[in-house]
C-alpha cells in the first residue's frame, strides 16, 4: 500500500545524502517534496501541515545543519515524527476489566468486519485465549452464515441461536453462553450500512449497553482513504470507539488513511489486516510500519513470522541435515512451503533493510510463480530422485520436465542452484566458532557474490 509514498520519501532522502553540507534552502526543498508526497498519498491536509511544521522546527537549526551527518539527522527527525503521527498508545487491546472480555466490531458495510472477527479470534487463540464469536447482522443476506463458515475454517466456536433475529437478544445470549461455558473473550460482529444512519446508531447503542464492551473497535477499510477516517470520527462521537483496525493494508491504495487516523479521530490503531488469510492480522506497531515505509526494513516482524511458520523440532532436524550434508530436494520443497506461510514473497523481502522497493531495482522482482514451478518440478520426481539428485540423468530430466509442464533447461537450472546452495551452506556452517572463523566467513561471502547470490 505504501509503495508510492515509500519511493518518494526515499528519493528525497537520497537527494539529501548527496549534499555535502545541508543548507536551509536544501531542507526546505526536501520538505516541499515530503509535503507533496504525503498529500498525494491521501494524508489529511491538516495532519500534513502540522507534520511538516514540526519537522522544519527540528531540522532547520544550527545543531543539525552543522553536524557531521546532517542528512542522517533529518532522516531521523522525519522518522521520529512519522512514528509520533501514530501516537504513543501501543497497539492491541486495552487492559481487561473482567471475564469474559467483550470486543464489539463496528464499521460500515463492506469494510471487512466479519472476516476481521475471525482473524481477531485466530489472533487471540495464538495468545492462549478462548474466544466465542457472535454475529448480530440480521439484515445482510448470509452475514450470519459467513461468520459460521469462517468460524469452521479457523476452528472457532460461533454462537448462533436458531430462529433468533433480534440483534440485542443475540448479543445478550452470547454473553450468557460465554460465561456459562468458560469462554474468556466474546467477539461481537455488528451490522453495517453503506452510510451512517439513525437506525444503525440506535441498534449499536443498544448492543453496547447490553454487553458493556471492553473494546469497541472500528474496522476501517484502508483502501477507502479519508472517507474511512470521517466515518470513524462519527462512530467515535456517537458510540465511543476505543481503537481502529485497518483492514486491507496489503492493497494498492495510497495509504494516507493509516497516517491520518490517530490525529483525526483521536483513537489508536489496534491491529492491521495485511492479507486475505485468516492469520493475516498483526498487532499495530508504528515504529515497524515506519521502518518499512522508509526502506529500513523490519527484521523483528520477519523473525516473528519465521517463528510462527517454522516448527522448532523441524528447524532442529533441518540444522542437523545441513551440518551432515543430508539436505535433500524434499527438504528444499518443505522450506519453500514454509516460506509461503510467512506471507507474500514481496512482503517478506520488503522486511529486509534496503529491499523495500524491489520494483525500483530494474527487473529484480520476486516471482511467486517461479516458486510454484520449482515445487512442481520437485513433486514430479520420484522419492529416490528427491533423496539423491545425482541419479537424475538426461532421460529422467526429460520425464520430470514433461510431468511438471516445464523444460529440461528449467530442471538443469534448478539442480545447479540446489548444488550451489548445498555448497554455500557447507561453507557457512560453523563459521562463527573456532579459529579462523572470520576468514572462513569472508570466503563464504565471496562464494555467494561470485555465484550471484549476494549483494
């Protein structure tokens, strides 16, 4: 979502770094570009003005302009002020007041409330909680059934009293069910409209009074821009909102809503939806979002995704295989599947410092289809061939190519890359310890560069 804004900001910083000594005029020119970039990204104009004024006040000073690294100082100031846009309140849920915790999801029709309810339930389950879900949207066709389907897909219990069509009664009944059966969280998916009206607000107010929610989270479609922020402000005025969930943050919209919501609405962002899968909901952490935005990467989030996707026992077995040179094509295919679990390849690579703008690198772009082809090739091999790639001769390669719908050249390329990777892993293994470790590490890095695998 932030691709365009990220590219513009990084271009500005690149220009600043090219200056030997910064002058006030150079800083002003950079601020003009930053202002235009933010406005074009659909950030609220009042937020942009206040942001640029704060950066100018800190950046145009003798302390910065005379420092040895003035450009880096300005980048740090911009980063700090971007983080400040999101407020100081940490993401996630507020401190609990009792059991069960009650979370009411609010928002307009089409913002993604029902899917977000299932995603939030999955997230809570990973935290060791036991959520119960209920839909009070009795007007939208199939809304209740949609939540039931998502509940079955995600392994969550959905309370659905047969024949009950009163929203408040459904919510109250779910509250009683949660208490009786020991669920510690109740997630209430409410109805929405295409616009705010009195009937909707009266219904939501009645549900709020019936269940006394710990959290009232407004689900905003990040792709609707400032309209989502205006609606959030109105919901906050009439119902009371404790936080915002930005859905569809993985889309290709300009993303300014995310940078405006805290300043305009006055409530923190709690979570962000980063994909279509039910596990694609992240705790909102502004410093990490800003780091990605500025091309600085987000290694902590990358590590967390890897830990969630990789089983500890599998990782231990893989390490032993790598040390013993027993890494097979079966293991390689398993690692590709693990990488898929971590999210879209471009998104994962974007968390690495300096890799945020792959589209700007002239053809160096991740190709998910290539991963699919590699998996197809390996799956077309026999078990013996996957265990020992050396038995794959010419006739076998032709058979594998026919079975996977690829060419013999593709099989040859895959096997060459696999052999190179085994050699690289062997060279890197155990480099950290023992005498001459640094020399061996430099040798391994040289091998990677020579094969086009490194920078």
